[in-house]
């Protein structure tokens, strides 16, 4: 991804300082993590998924070339022939 940069106005919203993120800056999800570095830089990034299902929901489906092969049990011996 190419680095993007722009300026934006800081404004007050219900007693908090706010910055409207321009539409060309895409953020996935509806929650972000905000961190301020020692040099004063403020980093805003999408919040990481919290669980396995949340993480899996963020993945793109595999295309036909990447799809896993179909698994069959045709080459397995009958269960009655398996000694445990």
C-alpha cells in the first residue's frame, strides 16, 4: 500500500477533540486503537480482532487456484478392519 498524507482540522465534539478521517483513508471495522508516540505522533489503526472467529471473518475467501483439495475417505479401509 502506498503511503498517503493530508491535513485535517481538529475540532471539538462533545468536549473531546476530534479529527474527521477523510474518505480516502480506509479503515476496516468500526473500532480503532489510538496510540501517541514519545515524539507526539498519534497513530490510529484498526483494532485487532479479539477472537478466532473475529479474525477468520476478516479473511478474504480463497479463489479457485488457492482452494484446498476436496477430501474424501474413498481410500480409507473400512472401519471394521481398523484395529485400535
